[in-house]
């Protein structure tokens, strides 16, 4: 297998430029391989899920779209007359977003943040766990204070590991406990054909842990977690404001 940096981003750029879509799979670090959405999903999807739509209505002022991907949320915000700046660790995803007329920059959120002051920070697509560890999430939230206004809000999505129903997820959680890791910690990579991506860390933050993290980083939950109906992953949305 050929290890490829930013495999998803490269496949999305190839699809955006040529229309060639590839199948994707996810591999957990315990060796389990699962089917994922096709590449076209990450480029073509435009519609919002009901809770995405509901919480996005809270967006105001100057907006930072964290993990902007190919620009789905940015395009919707732009159509609504709102100013949004997207950041993503993948230069290929940033390329697509820019080609679509959006303002987007390549950034690793654990190392840097854009300059200026933002009124809304959006973290969709289970984005709250994007920093990769509980410590990184805490550091990220603290650093956001310096680039957000006094009445800024964070609109985010996470998965609740306590509401997982899939056997693969439950077995992975048991493995986490045996390894002394947080239940909602994830480590996975993409696979497409004979290519494999680089393993990346993600965190699925349960609401009780969310409250603790928010309090410790001078943020507070202003909209109680609202769960997506019939989600096998316990997907929920929430809003944070400065404490």
C-alpha cells in the first residue's frame, strides 16, 4: 500500500478538476476497515441537515469556518450575505474552496489561527473534536479568545460516545478503556484503492466533558446540546459563548 499525505484532499481535488470520483474506506488503528462516503460526497454535497440549518441561523458578523473542507458552509453563508473565512489543514481542500470564490487559507489549528477578530466560529462535521486530543481542544478554545469579539459564539457539532450503537464503535470504545484512553478518542486513516492516508486523531466529546472543557477555558454552553434524531453516532449540536 502506498502511504499518501492528505489522501482525501488529493482525491477531492482530482474529482473537482476532472469529475473522477473514487470510493473511500476508513481504517481504525485496531485494523477494522469500514465503508465511507464516496469522494464526490465531500465535494458536491450542498444541502444542510436540519440541525445544521437550525444552528447556522445563529451565525453573525465576521465568521471563521474551521475545517472548511471544499467550502460547503462557506458557500451557504456567502449566499446569505455573511462574510466567512475558511481554514483547513488540507491545501487541496483550500484550493477547491478558493476556486469556488471563497476566502480560505491552509492552517493547522493546533499551530496557528488567522489574524483579526471574529464574531462566530463554526465547527461542523463533528468538528469540535478536530484538534485531536482533549488537551489540544482546551488549548484551541483558550487561543480563540484572542481572535474573537466579547460576544462571540462557537457553533459546533460533536458525537457522543455514550450514544453509539454500532458494534464496531462499541468494541473500539472497549479497546480504548483497556489502553487507558478516553472512550471517545479515535485514530483512523483513509484508504482508496492501493493508497492509504496518514493516521489522524479525533475526539468524540460527550456533553459532560464538554461542560468541563468549556468551564476550564472560560467558555459556557448557551444552547444545550441538541441531538440529531436517529443518529447512530450520537451526533449533537451546541453553542458556546464567552464565560
